[in-house]
C-alpha cells in the first residue's frame, strides 16, 4: 500500500513538473540557439541520471548475486516480454490506430509526412552514449563507490528526473502543439498499455514452459512491467525464488529498454518505444523515449506508464491466485 501511495504522489509531482514546463515553454520566445542549448541540457541531465542509476544497480548486492543464480530465467522472460510488447503495439498501431511508424495518421499529406520524419530524433549515437553510461555507472557502483555514498543515488535520481521532466515539458511547450496532440490521441492512448499487458503476459507464458519456473510464475514475474521495486515485494510471500526472478527480470527490462529504444525508434516505430520499458515509460525512461522519438509521443509514454504502474499491484496478486 505504501509503495502504491508513493507512486501516486510521484505521479502528481511528474504531471505538475511537465505542465509547468510546458506552460513556460509555450510562452517564451525561443531562438534556435536557445533551443539548441535546451537540448544539450536535456542530454547532460539524462547522462547523469543513467550513470547514477547504473551506480545504484552496480552497488546492489541482490542484483549482482541474481546475475549468476537466476540470470537465464530472468533474461528469457525479459526478452520475450519485450518482444511481445513490441509485436502487440505494432499490430495495434497499424491496424487499429491507423498510425505510421512516426505515430502520425497514415493518410497524412506528403508534406506533413516529411515534417514528421524530420522531427524525429532517433540516432544510433544516442545508443552508444546510453550503453556507455550504464556500463560506467555499474562499474563505478560495484568497484569504486562506498556503500554509504550509494545511499544518495536515490536522491540524485529523483531530482535528476524532476529536472528532466521539467525540461521535457518546456520542449513540449516550445513545439506549440501539445493540446493538439492530446486531442489527436484521444481515448486511443489507453489502448497502448492494454496492448503492452497482452504482449508481455502472452509471451512470458512460453518462457515459463521452457523453464522449471512454470508458466504462471513466469507471467507473475513479468507482470511487474519494469517496476522492479514493487513486483518482487508482492511475490516474496508467495515464493522467494519467483521474487528474485521478478526483481532481476524487471531490472533488465528497464536497462535493456534504455539501450534498445534508439534502435527501435529508427527501425520499428515510435510507439513501439513506449512498449519497451513498461511502467518506467512514465518516469526514468521517459526522457530516453522523447530523445529518440518526438515530443508528441510524450502523452502516449506518460499515460501508458501511469496505467501499467497502477496495474502492477492488481495483476501480480491476481496471477498468483490462478
């Protein structure tokens, strides 16, 4: 219950920061030079956030211990869950939402299509920077940073995330089409997390059949949707081994998403980037999604992450009872 209340409080803070940033960004007069430095500031804040996250994970003995004990099971569940999420969101985007891979209506004019393509910011260089930041952070956390110093990582991550969300809001406001994008998304934005749930659970099931874990336990572990702090807690009274698999699998989902999003944005689609991180699409991974796609994807990413986060404490216990 406390974890859920904490999530709701964070949601209020996140929404407030994005809203304030969007209002300020829409009222300011932005030169090309100012917009350039805004992007640079976002990138710097993102790198600090990811390095700090890596330090926190590298210093976590449970993460390191789990890598050897249950790594294969967690890896298989994570990869299949993420693949399933991408497939279901792609089917939803193409056949139900009728959107192109940039998240725009497929029947838009040629000129509008060119504009949407130019607006995208997917870049393989971003992947290299992100991967390097994760590896550097985990190495520093494991080999260098003392335990008493890693206690501050959570605070750094929180404030770094607050700054990033504020900057993302300013960028959205600067674009001047936030309200139009929200109206265009409409209720369809709610279908994205539903597709992610279906893809995650459906593809985690065969993973369980291939493992001693079993289908039900694999689905329960995957139902954390990247929320690695809550799902293992819910599963601990049921099974410590399943709880450990859930912890490592959801950690992997967040890290793999951060690295894979630029590739998925460039070669698969923008909405599919929202599918990768699951619940983390509303907070930690949101700046990565926006950095690799476009500001108009913010509404999809944020709403999807919120809904998935609220579903975790419902679906995990429900699956256990099956």
